[in-house]
């Protein structure tokens, strides 16, 4: 699936329209609380401006209604933060395709940057409007997609804009290039044993991922609350744990399909209330008493899972083993994260809560790749093709 990289095109004196993911968390005052997504885009940004390109950045932030400016979703704070990180002036345009944006783009000199206002302030972004996309495309000589977290969506800035560019270069940034390499190419040809660890709350969120990975992995480990639906499918008792009763038949099918490949927890760390100070017990899986709920895998499961992970040569992890934000029910997630970090496998952490856990626990530098896209990484693990990537130039 190799795509042409931004590194392979001559940027000097040319306008590069780059879709980035600056959808950063902010506090009530609008201050950015985590600038990781901005920092992750820096290599592609610096590649363009260091080679004399004129860079136009577009992104969404939050979920505005598409009816015009909503100040709480303005990208202005991200433009300011980007300027601080680069130690250079970054121009912010107060609209996306209006006169302010057009004027800012026309005024760009080689090596300069303008950040356009939130693309989702325009209804045409969600609908893939050709006129909106055509306006953006008309300003640029090169299109670059470096917004992996949005690659599974077919919004104007992801699909209609590059299509409107015609025969002009349409390339990937370093971030998207890296995500494709690990989430698609590595999984297509993994070093073995290849182990997947899937956690989180709902089987329904991970059905397609489990199905796809059962066909390519040597072992698929199940943790998190979705393990209780599997317990129910095996005739076990789950107390007041979070279960999807309507997915029990599906869980039975996955157990039958998976056979020895599907690894379920051996024990469960339970609480009688959803808080750190609750009463706690550890029971065998499928033996959770009434009035108790499973909140983490137990110590036997943590040890068994860690042993499998340490022997692996390729590991994919998506979803925590328990309520990792609420000690002591973080122990299962910590054990798995530690085993991944200490192993010598190619280790791919698939976005969302798993990425947050790896970051919080300080293991991010000890794994091979932490994905920036929750929904996008899940869909790529399902084996999905992304139109936003497919339409870009081949390497």
C-alpha cells in the first residue's frame, strides 16, 4: 500500500496544502491540555518549510455544527502553539475559504505557514461539497495528507480536495506513511508468533477486528469488559458486570472459530462498587458473584497474558484490560503494557485508550509504534481500505 511521500516532491516555491489532525483537547478556557497531535505533525511541516515550500495547514477541531464560526472550536490556539513549537511566526486565517484565508495564502513567501480556520465550520466539509473543495484545491500545487486520525472519513478535506487537484501531486506526510507501514504492511507480513491483545468495553466495537485478527494472528488475547460477554457465552456468571447479552451468540461463534487461538482471562478482579475504595475480591473467570462486577483481569490472567506477549515477535494492542484510570483496577493493563515494553517484538499500540495508557505509564518510548488514530487504527486492523489513502499517488 506504499504511497508517495512528501519527501519525494520538490516543494520550493510551491504551495503545499496539508491536511493535519490538530483536534487537540482543551480546557474550559481554551488552553491546549495535550499538544501531542501538533507535535506529531512537526516532521512533515518542517520538511516542507525547510525546503522552501509555502505551507497551508487545514484541520478540524471538535464537532461544530457546520453553520459558521463557533469560537470554542477555533483553531487559533493550535496556530499559536505551532508557532511556539517551531519558534517562528505562523499566520492564522480567521476563515477557511473566505477572503481572509485567500489573502493569507496569496501573501505566503517561501518557508512560511498559514493555518486555516476549522474546516468543519463549513457545511461543505461534511458533505464533500465540490465547490468548497475546489476553492481549497485551487490555491495549491501539492496536496499532502498527514491526518491519520481522520483517514477513515470521506470528508471534503480528505477526499474531495485531493480529487479536485487533478494531476497535481497528492502525497502522504510522514505520520500517515508510518501508520500505513505499521498498521497495514507489518500486519500483512508479520514476524511470528503474532499476538493481538484486544480490550475495552464492547464486543460489538471489536467484532470485525477480532474476526480479521483471528485469521492472521497466532493468538488473540481478550481482556476488558468485553471478556464478560465471552464468560456469559460459556455459561459463566458475571454478577453485575458490563455485558452485551445480545452479543452472546456472536461470542459463541468467535469462541468456536478461534479455538486455541482465542485466549480468554483465567480470573477476574472484582469490586462491589465502581470506585477505588470499594470492597474487592479475585475470582475465577465466569464465577463473579451477584452484587459484584469485574473491573480488571486478575493476577493469573495478567501473568499468563504477559508470558504470551513476551514470547511474541509481533504484538498489536488495542483496548485496556480493565478500568485502568481507577487504581487498583489498572494492574492488568500495567502488566500487559510492561510485558510489551520489555519484550523484543515489533509492538503496535492501536490508538485510543491503549495509547493513553502507554503514554501515562511512561512506556511510549519502549514500543515500536503508538497510533494517533483510534477509530482509524481500528478500521485498518479490520482490514478496511480508506478512500482518503487509496486516491493518493503510488510510491
